[in-house]
């Protein structure tokens, strides 16, 4: 029987996912101190405001301890239904202590209990820890998977783009992170929890230098000003160059963001930093080179990410038979 070539080629062609962008249709503004943040807009019901406030406050507390914070996501599925949260609470306590000892840093976790059409509940877990100690989530999430299997004989679902890194005082780095974290605050799918709480988190005191009356951990005007200034100068300089700016974006399987090419990322990073790094791409002649002395990195020099319009969505689990 002859093979339909067109059909065969269609089946072998991978469908490329369209990048998800935060827009007015899927987000709403949430006020925290003197600023507004875009948060998830549920199709049904609302977000619990107190949970969103707790999440952003915890971001602020973690950034008071570390200038860079890694946030990782994973879904947990227990082996059987539980009327209370004793099993998950004990697991969260044990895994946070284990991670704190392993990475020698402070830990904050957020966990949302949900149940829709399945017979058992599932948990959306978010873990925050120092990005100075860990820069990728793969080993961290594999550890969580092994511990959860031992603790509750349960399974996990690895979500798409499972981590991001946020930077102290850089509001732009918080945009996608806060949006995604706010998904845990939705009221829908928490109706079947009964007396069990739908949101679980731990408490961590802020650093002694933390000022509760301002929000400099989340928004530093100097960082914002310098970053925007350098980005504008960079874009203006690009119009005079002979080479056109590449608009091709490469999807990253690791982070929460879609990234530009490595060459373009380097140019964007240099353009957005608060100190000049032009010597990396335009080195001075040998006789004119200056000697630089190493200093501790300033807060407003910690951010080197690429700001794009592409934002993450709450990814679906690879376990399609579980409800989300």
C-alpha cells in the first residue's frame, strides 16, 4: 500500500509551541507598596489577595538575604487521598531542612493544594533559594522527586521551563516570576480541599538591614534608571550599524524566559549594566589597557538578564491524566 508522503511528513513534524506573553487578557494588576505587579487572571473565580501578598512579600524577604534568588517549580501527586495536610507539611519541612543543609542557604517554599476532577489532590510546589549557591534546577528537582517518592510513595510532574532567577532591586526580573507564582493563589480547584488549607508556606525573617517601609529589594530606582538609559543608548547605536539587529528568538528549554542569541544577549547585557563593559566587545589597544582591581559586586551590578516581551505561562504537567 503506497504511503502518503505528505501525511507522513506532517506526523513527523514537531509542533512548535507559541511563546506565551503576559497581556491585559490573561493578567491583572496587583498593588504592593508603591508599585503594581501583573498577576495571573483566572478564567473562573478570583485570586486570594492575602496569598498574593504573602508571595510577593516572601520574594522581598529572600532578596533581603541574597542579591540573586532562584525560584523552581514542580508538581507533586500523592499515592492516595488525604483529608488533611499532615503528609505534605512533614515533607515540606524535611525537604527544606535538607536543601538548607545541602546548599547552605535559607529556603522559602509555597505550596498550593488543588483538586478538580481526580480522586486525589495534587500540589503545586515552588521553592526559593540562593542563586549564588545553585544556578539551575535540574539536580534540585530530581532530589525533590526522589524524596517525595520515599516519603509518600508519590509521583511528580516536571513542568515546562521550571525555574527563573530574580535580582535584587530589578523589577523587570520579577515580572514573569510574580505572574507565575500568583497562579498558586487562584481560588478555583481548591473547593474540594475541605478543612485542609489550600496554601502552605513557611516563615522566614528578613535580613536585619531590611527596611519594611520601602520596597528597594524589589524596585531600586537607580537600577531602573541606569538600565533603561543604557538600553536606550544601545538601541540608538544599533540603528547606525551596518549589520541589522537579529530578530530571531531561540526558545530556551531551561529557564522561564525565551532568550535571544548568545551574541545578542552579550550586547544586551553590556548595554543594560550600570558599569561599562565595552572592553569585552571592543578591546582597547594593548598599550592603553587599564588594570582593573576586583571588588565586591554592587547590588545594581547583579542583573545581567535579557529583558524580552516573552513571558511564561503556568505550564501543563507531562502527566496529562492528572487535573491541573
